[in-house]
C-alpha cells in the first residue's frame, strides 16, 4: 500500500476497521490458558490498537461534522464532552466508549490485565463504537412527510372505490 493512499484514507471509517483488524491479529499471537492470555505483551499491543480504533472512528465523525483536525480532543474527557455536544441520543455510544476506555486502555494496556472476558468485552465494544459511528455517517435518505403520505394514499383510494365495504362476491356478468 503506497504512502499517499494511506494518507488519503486516514480519515475514513475503513481506517478504524483496519486498526481493529490489526489488533485482533496481534491478540491472536498470545495463547489462552485458564481463561487468561499468557503473553501480556501481545495483549497490551492489541488493547492499545483496539482503543485507538474506537478513537479513530470518533475522530472521523467529528471531522465530518466540522471539527478541525487540529482541534480534535487530546483526552478521553474531551471525547466525552464532544460526544455529548455533537451526537444526540448517545447513551449506547457513551457506554461503549467507556467500556473500551476502561477495559482496553486502562486495564489491559496500562495495568497489563490479561483476562479473556475483559479483553473480549473491550473488543466487542470497540467494534460497536465503529459501527455506531459508521451508521451516523451514512447519508440520510430523502425524507418525505411520512405522516401525510399514508393519508394521501388513503384519500386517493377512497375516491376510487365505489363502496365503503369491499365486495365479497364478484359479479360474473
């Protein structure tokens, strides 16, 4: 992959998925024994990449809504503040970001926790963050007046029908 191609895609949702795929690949290098990954080095690397995949998705969305690349948050608190300001009805997203931050960044990356359940939950929520951001970025479909449209169809049907009740027996003449 050429360097220019990577720079062009740096702020696309595919880049966040690429980070997550690289994290899973790195994690697969550590064997599991008794419900724990045996090599904390690979767990730490993978946790860092998975955490960054979620932040990358958030960056991509924030840039798409007009935040300058230079003004992107530098801390998790900054991300939470912008999530609350820029993304409406964000309870699930905030919860997923919190889990990714706690499980992947704090516990697995900094503290070296290697529990399979903790890491799996972190990966699942990193994927959820990326998917939610991806859905937010989809272009909204052309909206019609949904409330009036069925009434208009009903009114058109009413004018064309001869009787108020449907005929159960067809006249075969």
